[in-house]
C-alpha cells in the first residue's frame, strides 16, 4: 500500500535527477552533534568536497538519489540555525528538512538530573531527540562518515520490501576497510549468522599493527573480513519508546549521571535480546571512509575529488 506524500508533482518531476519516483516517506537521520575531539575541530562542517562541500552533504545527496525525502540532522544548539540555513539553500525544496538540537536537558517525562553535566547523553539520546518529527521508517548514520551510493540503494530497497515492523537492519562493512592509518578506531564487531545479527561487541581501540588488525586493549587479533557496524541503522519509530524506557532506567543509576552515555548499538541489541525485533545485516557493497583524525582529511579530499572526476557526483554538488 502506497503512502501519500504531500509534494507538488511538478516540483517532483523537476527533480528527477535524484530519483525516478518517491513511493514511501523515507527519512535519513544524521548525527552531527559530536565535538571532534580527535579531529581537532568540528569535522562535520569542514569543507572536504571540490567546492568545499561538507561530508554529510554527500550522504544527503546519495539518500535523496535513492528516494529519501525527509532529512533530519541532530546537532548542537550553537550550530542549529547555521546548518538549517546552509542546507535549506542547497537541497531540493521538495525535501523536508528538520535540524534539531541534542539538548542534555531533553529528558523523559518525569525524569530529573540534579548533577551538572556538559557532555551529551550519547548516540541513542541523539536519535531519541527526533521522536517528534519521525513517524515511520528511517535510516540513522554518522554525519562525519562517507557510506557510498550502494549503501543507500540497499537501505531503500530494504525499506520498500519490508513486511514486518519488527525487523530492523544494519548495513555492515568489512573491518579491514574501516581503519585509519593515523591511529586506532572504535568499532562494533558483529557476530552474524547468515544475514542475521546475533550480537555486537564494542571495541574501542582497534589498529593495524605490522599488518595485523589487533584489539589493542586485549592484544587479540581480529579477522580483517569481520563485519562491523559503522552506525548505519535502518529502523522505525518503535525505537523511540524503547530508548525512552532505556534512558529512564539509565538515569536512575547515580553513577551514570556525570559522564556515562547511552549508545545506539546497546539499545538495538537489548531490543533484539528481549525479542522485540530481529536485525538483518545488509552488505554495504560500497567503500567507506571517515575522518577520525585530522590527518585523514587529505585522503577524504582526494577521494571526493576522484569521485567527482569520475562523474559520480556533480560539482558543485547541488548544481
């Protein structure tokens, strides 16, 4: 059954550069509230494209090209107006845009925190902050990663063929393709049976040591082809209620209040363990790159330049 979308048909037809036909209301949520502590600046707003485009613009472009018609960006309060104005001037007017703030004072009804806190509550809280603008299927990604066109194509196909709201998905990448030459990285290592996710184990310090991929905390060697999560999730609005319960329980533990965070993979895994959802793993079939460290910037700039020269993207991106 098709869902009605309120877009003007003439405007839609004028944007066929992006997609053939929008059948579903599909949302892309980008988490852009990080501080970039290892990068040294706000990497979400660093001009990496040939015309100084932000990395997040390429994900938005790829999503729109595959039929996504609602963009939600979660950012800090001081960046909200700037980012809303910046993106509104670029993306097609047929696309709904919401730029929201991850506010540490945005708490579940009845919850209160007596200790002072500056650090955000984590990725699950960032997603929960979008609960008032998302009512259906949506994709979650990091704003400072490049996921590739095929990843969004696979996500759109998954959403369009979905038969059960109890099925979520994770777009997975091979560990060997997600490392940085300039330092260790954090990755969610997946335990997969066929295309079914069994569990995710967070490793906070993975690096390439003399040609071996090693968890530096345990010194255990990891299989280069292991599937890892790069925070590319496909879910629906049912996650908001669970995050709220999870967050409320988290706030009831005093030791969590100063610096601890609630992480999206932990919430998804708990939902799975409790039998509320199952999670499929979809192969990305795309190259990934990110900018964990400032030294990663040169490679990112070069890659986007090459993709543009290969006519994978126009230049300027929103021409």
